[in-house]
């Protein structure tokens, strides 16, 4: 992909893994700042921390207190994902141990539903249906603001922690060297498409959020994300399988 013609006809749609992998792998195969040009930050979702309804914790502080008394485990959407690293950040801030059990993304929420783990950390879409049906209890969202999909669920920051704005995001990149006027045109058209009322409605239903942004704004966001997740990988000792 990074060797594709820089003419605006080949684009790279990827996830937040783009910002994590350079720290997670010894050789990710790309430089996040020089091999591609940021076009637009696409929809994102907070990570959602949930528990099986049998777990006697109604909020994050109660869950931390329980983890200090009992051996707990949490399912994530895989080692090195933001759903994994968000909980590791909470664990380090709270100085508590909770065993990580990586799953495939589609199975992580089901692990807590089935009682295989007490806790699950996933993006919003796989878990919202379970929460609304009462199969999971939502404890916290990892974004800076509450999610419109589950407005009654407090953020991590509201529950005794600070500095959390952890998202599972998607984004569009172009090969390095793509002329800036082409990048700007692509950004404008994608902003227009994502602003369509029916698209916005569907994103909200799925627990996804999106705000209009320029390629320059996305580039600044990306630099902060790479730095944040590099620290999380280093502090947690996370390694790719």
C-alpha cells in the first residue's frame, strides 16, 4: 500500500492499530508519519468496560475494590488493542491486578456474557446490544465525554481517574507524496459523505461518533495518539503474539 501511486486513487482505510503497532511490534513495516498522508479521521467509538450481571460492582471504583479482594479476569478484543491497553492503563493508575484474556473482537463481549471472564473491554458496537438486553452491566466508557449510545454510563474520568480519552478509531490515509490539493479534496468529500443525516443516524445507533476534521487536524491527533499508545505499550509490557 505504501508503494501505491500517490495520485489519490488508492486510499488506505485502517484503524487505531495504525498508531499502536509501531510500538507493539519490533518492525511494524511502516513509519506512521512518513509513509502515509493523513486524509481524515473517520468514525470512532469509546471502549466500553462491562461486567457480567452477577459481578457485585456497579461502578469502576467498586470494581477496583473487588479486584483487590478477589481474582478477576477481563476479556479484550486482542493483545495490543486499545480495549486491552485501556484496562492496562486503569490497572496501573489504580495499582490493581486483573488478568488479561485476549479474544477475537467479536467474541470478547460474549466471554463476559457467558461468565468465562467477569469483565469485558470492547469497542461499543459488540457490547451495546448486550447492555441494553441486560446481559452485561456497563461500568465505564473510556472517552473524555459520555457516549450518546449509552448516556447514563459514566466515563473513566468521572470515576476517580484522569487523562482518559481512549478511542477505537478508523481513518483514511493516502500514500506519501500525494499532492496536498488532492488530499484536501478527498477530505472535503469524505466530510460531506459522513455528514449525511442517514449516515450520522446509523453511526449513533452503533455507538460510533464522528466530528468533521481537516487533514491537518487529523495529523496533529495522530501524533498525540502514537505518543500515548507508545507509553501504554511500554508501561504495560504488552507484546504482539
